[in-house]
C-alpha cells in the first residue's frame, strides 16, 4: 500500500511516501498509526499524538476507526491552520 506523508509528518519521517506491506491486523487508520509508530524513532516522533493526525483513504477523509479495506493509498497529515 502507498502511504503518503505531508507537512511536519513528512519532515519527521524524512520521506514523502513509501510502499508498505501491511500486516493483516492493520485494518483501520488507528491500527496503521500504531503500526507505523513502532517502525523507528522518526516514526515514533511523527505519530506521538495519533489523535491529531488526519487521514485520507484513497483521497477521502476518514475517521480513525473506519475500515481501510482494499485501499490503494493512505495520506497522513497534521491538522492545518489558516492564515
């Protein structure tokens, strides 16, 4: 699955995107964030507050408890502020 990272999430991880084979137990965005946070210190830093991370599955915003299903891409980004 393609995972896209935006803004300071991308900066902390050090890459804009990656392809990851997700384990079967990752079925929701909450599961994905927990899985990613265990991939190393840069991921742990990016996802230390998973509740604020916004998620889009195949370009549609979803809640953290929604099923990922057979999505092709998931985008992860922090909340945005206006100016």
